[in-house]
C-alpha cells in the first residue's frame, strides 16, 4: 500500500502519469521542437531567453528573442497555437491518433479527450494533414511504430 503503481508503458494511462500537468506537457513539446534550446519562430535566431516583464520572469513557456525582440512559445506559428487547446489535450490527441491501428473517429476522440466532437476534429484534421505531408500516405500505426523515433522522455 502507498506505493504508486506505474501504468503499462506507452498506454494512455502512462501518458497521463508521465505528463500529468500542462507544464510537463509543454516541457515535452519544447524538448521535441527545440532539442538544442529555444529558437525564435519569427526570425530563426537561437538567441532567446525566458521573457521578463519589468525584471520578473513571466509565465512559464514564454520566451523573448534577442535578435528581433519577438515573444513566442513552443506553439507560436504552429497549427496548435490558434486552437487554444491545452497541450495536454494535444498530447493525448497525438497519442490516440498515431497509435490507433484503425484510425479514430472525432466522436471517440472527443470522448477520450473530454472535449466536444467538433473540438476533437481540429487536432484530428490538422494531424491528418501533417501526416500526409511528412510521415506516410497512411499515417498508420505501422509507420509510427516501425520508425526509430527517439525517446523524448529520457
Ligand atoms: Zn526573433
């Protein structure tokens, strides 16, 4: 008793256990998008730091570019930015879409994510478009499981 059970690896339960907060999900996206540290999406500069407002560090995840002075987060200029969905929801959506062998409907996705079907359709359609462009024509589990995707959780 008292000892926390570790969920089965690479399950949805594991995902929630490993990335329980919005902050932890954001940090994962930051490691994936910026493996070498933050890059400004406005000008491409790697000279960036946590944004400070009147000397105080602002909300986590907000950066400022040392070159163009633009502010940005890991989702700036990505399709995720406009949706206003929490990154935890995006993480779950990506997991469910990539690891479902037969595809997942917006209805099921909405139930699993705890959002309306119309809201769940947004990440589904965006990811489907991205997959067609970059991963494979099918974007199935075969493609994602067989490729050697580095473990971002190390
Ligand atoms: Zn910049």
